């Protein structure tokens, strides 16, 4: 009886590492409001500019563009809407397929489904946690064909329009390799950089290599606007079209309501942008603290056998948005026990997302062999990562 309730040695050891690293109980990711948040939000209230227009939206957009080095940034109401509008701008239509990692947050696949398109699920790479370029290329060679400059799924006959590459938990994917695959197979590259603000790939900010990139400013991300998102793009026409469609596609006019195409109410309220501006000012400090926390985890996890702390790939400088460790395959059966032990001790911990193909709405989607994603799902545990820890 006793033996059953005593955690296995590995679960205890992991708890000790978190105790040593954090020396306090901790949630997974909490925001810090230590800058000009009150001041900027108060300004919105004092002036009455709280909603769909105001100076903070413009300022937020230009500061995001400046920080990421993107030619353009269009603010959106959240990251999911940013993805939806980016997919539409990429020309994704009903009946198309879009390549999406099986291991991702559900919003990535949902945005594809909002276009009436089908997520085509692809496998991940253990070294990046993102799309595996080698496996993807092999899969496309075997299962698709190029006809008059477009890619078609040989089995379903559907056009495969784009690849959404996710920078998982903030760690950059191998963008150069994925871009080569996209060029060879006539795919538009869209980067889901919702989790990777402050992460760089070979010196380039994530979200600026593909034709479109998106960011999220949800409450659990490294920088929050309460809720919010942005589309990054290089092309001025793309940026204009996206801005137009996020603002109900209204033709500019002093009093007339004429909408020249199907638009959305996806604009970011000024009050959220105000919060976002105050948070952005602190991004360099958040990054420094999060990287220091990751370094502490890394050092303390080094002493444990049977698991490893996930570190940024060699080509990347990561924001370490959500820290993770992975059990060696032979220890994956202990995952739930470790999760229970951590949560019981007040260290909030979570497994990776349930894979998309296991969700009811995506079970029938086309997919390649996803054995690495399956293995990552079985072995990965996210641990507390707030910048103030
Ligand atoms: C958070 C997140 C999104 C969606 O962002 P929201 O602002 O919550 O809509 C999309 N993709 C990934 C990978 C995310 O983590």
C-alpha cells in the first residue's frame, strides 16, 4: 500500500530540481506588469480612446515592426485571427490543404479550418520540436505532384497551398531548410511565431522569413496585451490588404459605409495596444530573465539521468517562452506520475498538447507518419517559466 503512493525516484528527483531552481511554488506562465502599464491604460480611459481607433494601435504596430525587423506589422485582436487573415492573404481557399504540424496548439489547425481548408498534418523534428524538413520533403516527394506551378495531393487531388511552421514553445524551427522545401514544392511559408517573440533564427527574428508571420499577445505569452496578435509581412500590398480585411473592408470615407469585400472585425482595441506598448518596452528584460531561468534549469537538470532539458537549437537564440524537459524513451511510462508529483508540490506542469490527429475534428485529416510527434507527446513536460521566477 505504502509503496503505491510513494513517488518513483525519478518523480522525486524532478521535484527536487524544481525546488532548487525556483525555491517557490509557481504557475506555468504569469505576466509581469512592472512598467508603464497603468499609465498607458489610464491614458486610454482618460481620453476615451479605448476601442477600435487610437494612437497606441499605430505605435504598437510600428514598434513590433521595428523590433522584429519586419517591413510591416498589422495588429489583430488575437493570434488566431492573425493566422486566419494571413492564410486568407496567402490565397488559401475552401477545399485546399495546408501543411500544419501534428504537434501544435489547436489554433494553428483551427485557422486553416476557418478558411474551409483541411489541415494536412506533418511530423516534428526532435532537435527543434518544429516541422522536420527532411521528413516533409520525403513525404511530399512520395505523396504529391506539381502541376502547372501548384502542388497537389496525389491521393485526395486537393491543392496544397501553404506550410504553417510553428516555433514551438519559442524555439525556432530550421527555417532555411523549410524555405527550400517550400520553394521546391511551390508552397507559401507562414510562420506561427505566436510563442516566439524575441526568438531569432541565424539573427533573423522568427516570423520574418516566410511570406507571413504571426504573433500572439495572449495573457500567457512573453508579452501580453491582455489579448492581441499581429501579422508580419514584407510586402506593402499584402499589409494593406490585411489591414483592410481586419477592419471590415470599409472603403475610407467621412460618412459612407461601403465595404468592398468580405471583411472581419479583427482590429486590436486601443486599450489592449496601450498595455502591449508598455509590455514591449520590457521585452529585453523579460528575455534576459527567461534565458537566465532556462540556464538554471539546464544546469540543475544536468545531474539527472533518464531525461534532458530542452535547449535551443544551435542556429537559434530562443526566448525560452515555455521551458520543457523530455524523458528518455524508456522512461515515458513515468510521465503522468511525474506530472502528478509536480502539480501536487505546487509546481504547475503540463504535457505537450494532445496531437491534432487525436482531436475529433481533425481525426480524418490527411497526415504523414508522425512517429516523432507521438514520441514527443509521450515524453515532454512543460514547467514554470514566468520571467520573474
Ligand atoms: C497562443 C498561440 C496561438 C493563438 O494565439 P491567441 O492569441 O491565443 O489566439 C496560435 N498558435 C500557437 C502556437 C500559440 O501558442
